[in-house]
C-alpha cells in the first residue's frame, strides 16, 4: 500500500490505517524507539504511543513524507521518556551518542547556558548544509537515529573504524562551527 | 553545552535531512563546500569576435560558445591559476567543433594530488532537473528518488559529477547558490566537476569520459539502491595532467604527543602542490595502527580505538595550526586532513586546499602554531 493510501485511511478514520502504517514503517519506528530507550518494553510502549500520536495528528496534518513524520513523533516521545527515566536506566545507544557529543561540545566557561530552540535548530541545519551527503548520513544516523556505529558501517558499506574516524572529524567540525556561531564559549 | 541543549538542537533538524538520511546515498567522499572564493570581475570576451560569431553561427551556437568561454574564465579566476602560476592546470582550447549546443564540452583538467579533476559543460539539462540536484523525494511506493549526474571511463563503474564551484562567497555555500552559479538557464548548460580516482584511468594515456544522468531509487526497507541511466550526454577524451610537488624536509622535525597514550610523534616535512598539502608524519606504534592484518578482541579494540583517536586528534590539531607564509607576506592556514595513507613507513596526511590554489614556489616559511619549523634561507 502506498503512503498516500495509508494517509487516506487515516482521513477516513479507518483503524486499518494503523495496521498498514505498522506493516510499512513499523520497523523504522521501532528502531528509533529502541535505539533511544535501549529497552524493548519501553520501546514497544513508545511505538504504540507513536501510532496514537499519528492517529491524533492525521487529520488535520497531511504529511508529504510519512516515514519522516512518524519517526519524528517516535523520536520526540522516546526522548521525553528517556529524560523522565532514572539515571540508572540510561544505557541506550542514545546515551552513548549524547555522551560523544557532550564531550565535544562542553563549554570551557562555566556560565549557565541559555539557548533558544529556534537558534539551535537554525545552527544545526546550517551546519548540516556544510557537510557532504555521505558525512551527513553518518552524522544523522548516529545522532538523530541513534544507530550503533557497527550498523552505520554496515549500511554505508564501510568499516567500524572508518565510521568512528569520520564521526570524530565531524564532531570536531561541529564544535568549531558552534564556536564560530557563538553558541559555544 | 549540556545534554538537554544538544537534544533541543537535534530536535530542530529539518525534515529534509531526516528523510534524506533514511537510507544510504552512495556518494564518493568529497570535500565540503566551505571555500572562500575571490572572483575578479573580469571578462575576456572580445566583442568584435562575439559579434562575428553571432553572425556566423546564429544566436544559440553563440550562446553555447559564450557559456564555455565564460566558464573557463570563471574556473581560472576562481582557482587563481594565473596569480599562482599553476602549471598543472590545463585549459582546453575551444575549437569550432566544440561550439555546440548539446552534449559534453571539455573545459579544463587539473590534478590535485588525490584526484584528476575534469571540468565539463553538459547540455541540455532542463531547469527542473538542475534545480532539484541532490534533492530526494519519496515516491508512491515509499522509495526515495533522486536524480544524479554520473561519469564513467569504462561504462561499468561510475563516479558522481557535482556542480563546479563558481561562486564568490565569504563562507559556506548553499546548494542553491552552487546551482545558481553553475547552471545557465538560457543554454540549459550545467558546469560539472568530475573527480576521477586513479583506478579509473592510466596516467600514461588519454581516456574517454562519458557523462550521464541517472535516476536512483532507494528502497528504505532493505537499504538497496537501483540506478537507471536515463540519458547519456556524450563523451570527451581527457589527457591526464601532472601533479608537481615541492618536497620540504624539516631539519628539526616538529614533535607532538598523543594526549590519550603519551605516545610520541614527529612531523618530518611537507609535500606542497598547487591544490594540496601533505603533512608527513611518523609516530609510535604506527605500523600496528595502520596495518590491516591486526586481529583484535573487544578489549584490545577499545584500546586501539582510543590510541588511534588520540593520534587523529593530535594530527588534526597540528594541521589546523599549520601556517604557510608566502614571499609577499600573505599566508594560508588551518588545513583539514582528508585522508591519511601509510606509504613506505611515512603517514601522509593529505590536506586538500579546495579550489583555491597556492604558489608552491613562493612558500618561504612554515609554522606549526607559534613555532617556525622551516624557513627559506
């Protein structure tokens, strides 16, 4: 079934829409949730919440990219859940990915940081525009989709070593970019 | 920056990037478009000749001739070929046979030390194809569709042709700006750069380069990509060009340290060419680090990665702090390492200079940070 047909089912308020959405994009949604939460039970709950969220959002929304739309909902729900979990439960790929970024993006100054979401969103999108597609893929798979490095290497037909090295260079570049933009002191 | 801010930042990623990276888009590694280009406002067109050509060839052939000439001039200016006396850059003489409105026109070639770069004009490219270069769209079956330009020297393996950088910018360049500068809507001509790796041709003889447009269909479920050639623009014959290198060996090598392990390293010299700087390094445990035959268990791998990242960080820092000073007092600094092959016991950190050449014979001083490591006597 095409994405347009699935969206039409949502508009008709047919519960078949959820079944078809799960069939077509369920794996991608589950992967995002699992990578962030690192726990199958939490991930399953998150997938169900994502479907409920999608049901509530379509209509009125009519997404042009259905997979992106549901993955974003899944990611938002999973990160919310992640932040509400206790520290000892944190052991997911999302943690590791955040650790990697946090280590690189730590301010040398101890001044309390205050950022606006819009400002940060603009900065990351401008930075992504400076990367070639291959590096952008590696960055996004690691830090947005929270995929393990081994999986990224497999997808990109590369080695774990090579992906690790490239991530290292991209992080360094991001740090320099944010410094230039005045977002890191 | 704390985790919450990083999360907030990642939440702001544009949908197009999320969608684009849902599957791998196989693309050759290329430099980012962070270059500063100083374009002189100079046009080398003799109007008398232009008028004569217009009469002789008609408007469309004249427009084609004009765009080939214009692009050659822009490439030359942008790469500072004349300013820096670049001998490795070869511009094609446009003959009558090349004054054509369709197909592939060879503009120039240059060897940057890593790639044989070939610049061509291709036409006709419809505006909707040109303007959507690099943009992926999801089709009815949930597959991602993308149009790409490719080149081949054997009809079997393909590289990706990318729009040549022809615009003057003070910082990063967006895809829209890149396309605006490289695409001429009047003649439907797109100026492309084809970066040929050395396995695609032999240095001692000319090779044929064919330009195509193909449609990629990426299946997001099984991560497979199908490519279908939908148009062949034509073929040009390319004569490989030389890469002239100036080798500078440091009498007193620059010492540095791996902060993660305390290992010692030395920068023993540089190889300079018009479009690249190779920083030559030796360091402790180098043979093991770059050997492909090392088998490691998980614990050893962790140590290995820690050590390797320590070396990479140290070498990146020193490449960023390297300054080349020229005889007129100007300087270039901050080189990013693109690749680091180990050859004959020396690690060659290859730093591309983008499309901005240097005059290798005019380098009079090399510094790493504040320390002068070489000076012309």
